[in-house]
C-alpha cells in the first residue's frame, strides 16, 4: 500500500550526538588513537594569556583543518558549511548539535596573522610522526623519496622576465674540497680562490604568485607550479618528511639536507633509499656513500649526441691508466679538473687528424676529442650497479607501492593537485598539513585493523 509521507523534521527527539556517529567512522578511529593535546602546549605562547576576546581553541582549529584535508574539502568556507551539517564532524570537534560553528574568517585570519610561518605546521607534522614511531609503524630502514607538482594559483600567460640565480647546492663545500684533492693527486696546482656563485638564468616570474616556479619538464604540463618533495617509510608508507619548493628547483638540490634532518630528528637508522632517475647524480651517490646508505636510483638516459656523432659510451674508461680508450684504440689521458668537478681527458690531435672516424668523433677545429668524468663518478657507478642486483630490483619495485601511492592518494582523495594558497610559506604549510592528515588516517586504519577481532 502506497502512503504519502508526513513531515517529521520538526518533531522533538531525544538523541545524543554520540549515537548519531557510526561506530566504524574514520573520525572515531582517529579519535581513539591520535593524541592532539600537544597542539595546545605548542601554540600557547602565540596567544595573549590575560587580554582580548576568548580565542578559538587551537586544537579545535587544527582538527577542523585536518577534516578538510582528510575529506578533500579545499575551501575553508565550504569546510565550515560542512561542519555545520555533519554530525560526525561536530562530534570530532566536540561541538554540540546546537553550538554555533566558528566563522571561516577565523581560520584565514589565524593563518595570516598568528600562524604565518611553517614552524607550527612542521612541529605538528613531526609530533604525529613520533606517535607513529611510538606505535611501531615506522621502521626507518628503507626510505623512498619523490616529488610531485601542485598547480599554483597563477595564470601561466601573465608573467614578467627577470634574471634569477638557481638554488645553492648543499654539497658545494664538499665538492670544492674534492676538486682540490683531485688536482693535487694529478700533480696540478690548486685553483685560485673564487667564491662559487649559483648560475644566473632568465626566468619567468608570475605576477600573481611570484614564489611559484615556471616548470618545463618532459611529460609534465607547462606553467607555474610548486613541488612537494616527500619521503615515506618503506614499511607502511608513513610520510617522514615533506618539503615544498618552487617547481624550477631540481629534485636533487634539497635531498641530502632533508635526509639528514629525518635521521637527526627521529633517530632513523636508514640503510637504503629508493629514488627515481631525477636523483641519479654523482653528488647524491657520493652523499649516500658518505652516510653509509645504499642508494637505488632509476635509470637516467644520457644526453644523446648530435646525429651522426659517436656517443660518449663508445669510449671505455680504464681505471689503471686513468684514461679513456677510443674506438680506434687511442688512449685519452687526463688533462685537468675544472671548477665544476669534471675531469677532462683529451685526445692527441696528431693522431686524430689521420683517424678515419674524425668526422663523426669531433667537430673541434684543432681535431681534439674531450671526454669529461665527474670526480665522484665512481660513486655514481657503484650506485647504478645496485639497481641491477636482485635486492635492488625488489627495493626499487616498491616505489610505486609507497611514495607513488602516497602521492596518488593525496591528489585523488585529499585535494593535493592544486596549491590552495599563494606564496611559498602558505603552500609549505599546506603540504605539511596534508601529509599530517594522511599519516593520521594511515595510523588510525592500521591500528583499528590490528585491534579488530578476526572473523570466525
């Protein structure tokens, strides 16, 4: 029998907020295992203790932000609207059904005036990682690092051009020392003291978000972006570090410093790392060897020569004679080491002029072929060899299950495709809070699964 329903929204009911939230809701699992009380002690110094209007509890504010990141709500105004009507959100924040929800401007003004740097967001991220370590969810033996791009809130067609210097490499001092030692070992005098300066290059500067970087990479969209450099633990994929830079900063530049920070901050005994081809550099290989860490990097295709010319791989390096053997049998001996850390091996022009391969070997006016080799190339070759070993193949294969999966979840489920704000500081806070939300979710789901009874 078909009956017409009557309106029942205005009827009085005796219910509790606790009874309206499903027992298996994600926020219940998070509330059961994550301790957020440390936030109050961390930020209490940013508030006036005895003057002004009562402030929104910082624990409630950050838990509200985590709701936005957990459920992919990118707008703070939309987040407040969702909290108003969602009983699970109210329960998680400690609000009653009749309590008024704070205004969206409370979140934005606190971010602009009180939390205007990354220190608080970084401390919250670190504290959650420490809780994961306390639960035994972080092993720290194998770490995986990669970067992903976030589209900046900027029009790619509206920009100015300016000459900017590239970011300073964190291994320059070690490289200068290696160059000096290498030249001395070959009987060369030390280079004249000269401060190493970053390379200056004309770059595009966005008019609406000058902190973003114009990205030009193979297989990537062109425009203004930020990069989120993320490291995850190999056991369960807990994020142990995240660092935001403009998109025109190479992945390898901040890597070693961020690796050292994780080891020092959390006391991780890192034994191996898995990296993609963007980190396959001699400096990274040398830095990992100095730290007694086995690196496994992806294959990096060398720059191909001009059509019809002989590639560098046709010349074989002979460690005993410290020279390169050309396809016709001539040995190219060591000549010098330049300021960038590359040794130069030069051929004998008298021999090359009569060589049948001269036209396809060099276009030099003096008939000389020069082969360069980095002072840390031996470390690079040893690291490349790890990729071909059985354990290296197994380790590298897990990249797609750890760091690539972490980025995929962040973009698909947590609104991490776009930079929500403008400016490097605000985007860095976004990356930290998004990573924290993913860690919170991972911790809650893993512990809830571990404590659930086994099916009969």
